C-alpha cells in the first residue's frame, strides 16, 4: 500500500501516537535485535553527505532521508528554514543494496520526518516504515515516488530480451530523469509544508527556484549532449540504473549487470553480450559505476578494443572528496555523468572534457 503525506493511512495523524522515547524503550530489546540480525553492514551515525547539517540546528525539527539524491533535494527545499535535513546513508556507500543496523531505524523514529523512495526499493526502509506503523509513531512519511510515472524494466531493451526477468515490473530509478526528479521535489515540498506550515512559502520558493535553475538546466544540457551524438548506444560496466536517461533522450543504455542491484553478479553471457555491442558499434570508451566493482570494466578493456572506462553514477552515494566539496545532484551531473557521456558517445575526446586534469584523474579510475 502506498503511503504519502495526504493518505488516510499516514503515520502522522491528528491524534498523536506514543512518544518516540517510549517506543524506543519499549521495542529496543526485541525489534532492534531482530533488525540487526537481518543486516550485513554496520551503520555509523547518520551523515548529511555534504560536510555539515543544513537547516536550523540540533534543537529544531529534523528530517532524515533514505537516499542521497532525495537528501540533496530536501536540503535545497529546506534552505533558510529551521528544518535540518540529514542523509542516513554513510559516505562511500551505495544507497541501493546497503543494509544498515538498527541504529538507523532509531534515527528515523527520533526524526520529525522520513523522506523515502517508496516501497520495494530499500528493504530496510520498508521495515522501518512498518515499525512506525505498528507502533503508531508520529514521524511523518514523505514518499518521493508518489505520482511518478515509472517505465517498464524492458522499456529500452531489445524485444527478444523481454520476459526473462528484467522485462517484468517497473524500473525504480526515476530520479535520473531530471523531469521526473521535479515530481520528487514537489513531494518533498508538500511534505515539508505540512510539517512546518509557517514556512510553506519558503519551501515552495526554494523548490520552484531549484526546479527552474537546476533541474531544467540539467535537462537541457543532457538533451544537448545526446542530440549531438551520432551513436545512440552506450555501454556501461554498471548495474541497470540508467534506463531513464535512455528513455528521456533517445539513447540505448546497455548495462553490464542487467538486474537492479549494484552488487549483482556479472555472468559470462553478460560479458559476451557487452563484447558484441562494443564490436558492432565501434565503442572505444565505456562508463563504469563509481560505487561498483571495476573488475568487469577492466576485463572489457583487456579483451576488446575499448581503450578506457570513465565514471558514471546514479546519484546513489557520495565519495569523501565529493562531500568535502559540497557536491549534490547538480555537481555530480556536471562533474561526473555529463563528461563521461560526452566521451562514451564519441562527442568529444577525453582530454577535452571536465576541465584540467579530469581525464587523467578519472581514466580507468580505481
């Protein structure tokens, strides 16, 4: 069942549930132990992913986000208001496939709002939401995916590949499309306006400016890159997370890992198919996922005419140096994805993109 700020089954109701303190005390021994047993990675304290919290401060209202992209949108919407926004995913980890320990659920219970990606994408977030529902905790839920039109998983695959697993269901990676990302910004804005109605004007002004000044500009610049390309096929040594860019801009994205998990296995048949695509399209450069293993990309460089790989990311996490520079969705688009797409499409030579030293720094990066 879908949850959003306006639904009848929202956690936040006119009759407030038990205090967060009492819920934490009452369920700590059983539920949290069970959650910890389901996870594989520890979770440090929630980080904002930008080198500092945004908003009012520790004593004011706090919203936590389950995914970097939407943390970044949320902090832009909350700018100049008392609302602090924090990113739950630690620096250096991919937001999809990460399994935190129980401390993250505790952070969500203690927060005033939880910005999440919708059900069936992050299992740990689904479990945390169920905990809030079961215990009638008044943390407000903000589903960024509400009202977003999702594409079929097979939308940009060859017809003969449909129905073999990846052809079923919907692709959740909608935020890579800047136009669909605007819907997420609107959902966040509506949720924050309900949480702090006295700051609604500021939230809506911030959102309007971000959509016009950032997301619309990214959309135009992506369109320019793909319109200038003579080749309409991109080979990525990455998981299946880039189809929305392909659908929006009329290019075929060929992921090496055909499932949706960044930790998915690369089968010999995947390598064989990638080699065919590379050979038939005369591909000299490919993209490789920043937060994924580089071994398949290295194999393609060694066994095909590919000369090098360069970075791509679905905005699912941040590196330490990106945090230090305060990078968000906008900066990652312009400093990572766009230069790589220029190269892999054959629009420009590596040394011509990204500024001084970019190609040397990112060519066959480790």
